[in-house]
């Protein structure tokens, strides 16, 4: 993994959160000397005839506006001495973004997210979450929160938190985080949420013993993982927090004020996603910092891992 990020795709709808996400895309482009492609999507769903008069007028208006916005963005970026490629696609946003990411073989996809929750999330949904589930590469989702730095200010990434559940995909995300943190000089915190033990009706002492044994096992595993990182020259520590994962992770990260979260995702879709849910999806909505999700780790055959692979 000599060059972690060679090509970055930034998908924008020109909203406030997309403007902030642009700052991250540009910062990482400079850091990794990457090629940057900026795209926007004219939303058109199946069954809508693009040549139908009303639809054509609608698309022409969107295309004119998108072209104007991309030209303005390109001028700003080039004035700062950077080169970018721009493009406009038509269709379902998440599917278009996936297709372009595959076409250009992107190593990182950057998007803005509104972080919708509750009924608003159920009714409107989240393009960012759909992108995370289907993207062929890691996805950095950035939302705007109260107290966030102005969009024009280059983001600072010095403290990174990596929630893990010791699964293969979470340890792959930790491996990715190692490579991501090194050129930034950023520290890493490994975070594990220890779910409560399911107690029986007898509330016997065996349950307390089971909880202590589980905690001791987790402490040992986290200590070993932290040692692997520090032996590689990284500043690293770990935190073991009791509670339900989504709530525990959000509470801890909010209190500690991290700059970035990197985590694995199984990329579940359809019924599996509905039944099992997604901690990554919850973090996209609730985490106080940008979230970089890693679904699969791409490495060469000669790559030497820092983090031992998972057992499942």
C-alpha cells in the first residue's frame, strides 16, 4: 500500500455539507498527491422519460445550474493551484456515484451528509448511507454540525478514533486507519463497545464471572492491537466502554472530540440491512465528526499487515 489514495471522487449537490466535504477532499488530495474528480448528479428516476417535454425542461434547468456551479468550483480549485476533472451524470444519485467510482477506479469517495435522524431519516432517507452500502471503495462522509469550523478553513485531522468489534471487517478498517494516519501524524484510539451480558432469571454469580472473563479477554486483545500500532511508530491507545454499541460509541466520541472516525462496514443491503441494522449508518447520523467507512481492504500480494487479521 505504497500509495493509499491515488484517485479521489468527490460527489456534490452544492449544499452546505457538501461544501464542507470539499475541504476534506482537497486536503486529502494535497496529502496523497491524488487525482481529483468532482461530480454532480441530475436526479432522474426510472420511468421518467428524459425526452418528455416537461422532464427535458427540468433536466435542462438542472444541467445549466450544475454546469454553472461546477465551473465556479473548478475556478476556485484551480486558483489554489490544483487540477480537477468534473462531470455531470443523470439518474439515481447513489447508483451514479457507484458507477463513476468503479469507472475511474476511485480509492476514496467523499460525500456530504445531512445527518438526518428520526422521521425525517425514515421519509427522506440518506444518499450517503446508500452510497456507503454499495460503494466499491472507502467512503468519507462529512456533515456540518454547530460549532464546526468554516467550510473555507482546511480541516484538521490529528486524532482518529477506530471503533472495532474484533470482526474481520473492523480489523481491516483498523489496518486502513494505520496507513491513513501515518502521513497525517495523527494518533489512533481503538474503541470497543462492550455489550451487556444477557442475564438469566436467576441473576446468579456465574453471570458476573462471565462478564469479568469477557472484559479480561477484551482488555488483552485491545492491548495487543495497541502494541502492534505503537511498534509501528504510531501514537495509539484504546478504550473499552460498556453499553450498546451505537450509544456507547457516540457518547464517547462526542465527549473526547475526535477529528475523524474510521470504521468497517459489512455493506448490508435489503432485508439483511433492515433486520440487522448498521452501526456505520448510525454513526453517519449521530457521530459528531466525519466518518470514513471501509468495506474492503485493497492491498498488494506483498503487503505486510500491521494489524493481525480477524478470526471471522
